C-alpha cells in the first residue's frame, strides 16, 4: 500500500544533503512551525508511535477570531484597497513569520469557490506545508505532516499521505463552513517486532483506520470511499515569496514587464555579467516558470537554439547556486527556488559542479547557462565553467549571454 513520493521530493531531499544545508534547514523548519499561530498542527510521531488524531474545524473555531481581526489590516498597518480581502490576508500572513523567505508558494483550488487556497511549502519534511483557506473574512490554516499531499481540484478534498521509517499515514480533509475539517484517515506501519515481508518480498504492515485495527483491504476500501486517489493532483507552479507577493498584489509575476536581450559572444561569465551592467541591465535572473518560458520562447523565436547562454547564477562562496539581481544584495539562493525551477528545469544529473574539458581534464562548473535541447524541444539549465571556451573550444561562436532589463 505504501505510495512512493514523486521524484521531485526525493531529488529535492537528496540535493539538500549535497549542498550541506541540513543544519540550516532544520533551523528554518523550527521557525516555520513556531510561526503557525492558530493553525491546526498535526505533529509527526516517532517512527512507531501512533499519530495524534487531527482536530476537526469545530475544535478550532474559537481561534478564528484572531485571524479575522488581523486580516482587516494591510501589510505594515497600511490599507491595500487594490487587493481583494483574501489576497491581503494571505500577504499579511506571509509577512507575519520569519521563515517565509525560505518557503515556496502555490495557489490551488480545493473547494468550489473562486478564491484559491495558498500552499506554503517549507522545503523540509520536518516543516511540512501550511495550506491557507479564506472564507467570510476568516483565514484558516491546515498544517500537514511532512510535505506530500494531493487534492481534488474543485472537489473539496485534500489528502496528506506520507510517512517515514516504517510509519505511514493518510489524512483526508475537506473545507466545511470555511474551516479545514478532518473527515477520516488511518495509519499503516511495521509490526512491533520489526519489518516483515510476504512471499513477494513486499512489506507487511499493520493497518489502523481512525485508530481501529483493520485489514489492508478494509483500509483501502475506507480510504477510497472518501478520497478518490486516482483523481488527486499536486500543485503545479511554485514561486518564491517575491513572486507570490507580486501575484497577490499585481496579479502577475514580478518579471512580467521585463525585457530580455540575447547576445551571442564568446565571453566568460564574468565578462558577460559586466557587459550587462554596462548596458543598464543584469544577467537574466530566472525566478519563475513564466519567466523561464518567456526566455525560452525568445530563444526559439530569434532562432538561437544552437547557443548556450550564460544567465545570472553562480555557486561562488555559496552553499548552492545563487541568482543575482539588483535590489537583492545577496541574490536568491537556489534553496528558495527548488520548487520554482530546480526539479523541472535542470538537465538530468545537474548541477554536477564539475565536468571534463574536451581534452579530458577535470574542471569546476560553478556558473549557470540555459541551453535548448532539440530532441526535447525545450530549454534546460546546466552548470558550466566560468570560461566555456577554454574548456570546450568547439563551442566557439555558440556562446552567449542574456541581459534582463526592468522595463
């Protein structure tokens, strides 16, 4: 019965270990959980212990008054008349906890109304996700156990299904009278005396539905009776905080009005960076899927699919890649862009941080380029040396860079 998490989650967790960010991210997870306020928090139990039963909306209704009052004030006490009440409430919530800059965000539609739910993904399993819903001037928050969940779009159902180290669970929720409401769920785990296997070498679990022992078939029947797993979907595009802020405030991503110039020149990354500054711009900083798609379309339209273009990311003096952009002195860390770009936009196996020259010599790859792969009909990100031409002379005439302009 154990369901595997999507590859993006596995790849994401592995990447954090590679970057050596585990200690930092654990601290962020603590800040994230401390910032939950009046949320319905479900704590992940120790490996073999049962999970505390999630609360229903009735048990949390009294807490909504604080959220209702807070939602009437704009960010930093200022009114935001151009924003819808739910947009202002979501933005106020993001500004209320310190860990928000290290999370990624998505808008999804769980119930039937036209107001989306806001997903706040902490990026670490210990932090889980918060999912905000807004009804009748009341903000309600669901805290998931760990990260993975699916939902039935416009079907008013969400299932938090994950686990670890021999303990797994399915918790199903709906939005009732404006509040997240737990409607059923269960757990399955290794027997008390340790893991066991059947004749096919599959794990044998002990199943419980609403804390009552059941057989596997009954567990599946009860789960499918309240949640059609085959129809479940995961959030699509994720955004860093700056992008989500722009979407809530302006109904578009921060780079929507930006202009891009594609220059073909055999320069190094450093030379390209300086050249863009002299032009009044900066090396393209791709911080959303929409921006990536626009740059990709321009590469195709200008028939420059055979060129490898430098963009504004590098790994120098960083735990991972960072994107440079005016107004952000430290740039955007790649850890903030995992859901936004990493899994879907890097070439398979990249970033590798090192490679071989055409002569077979090892070389560091600490800068980022965007390239078009004809076989896939799309662009990818790839880590490259600071001086591509010195490592691969055959690329002469096929190196370039992309300048971005805030206009």
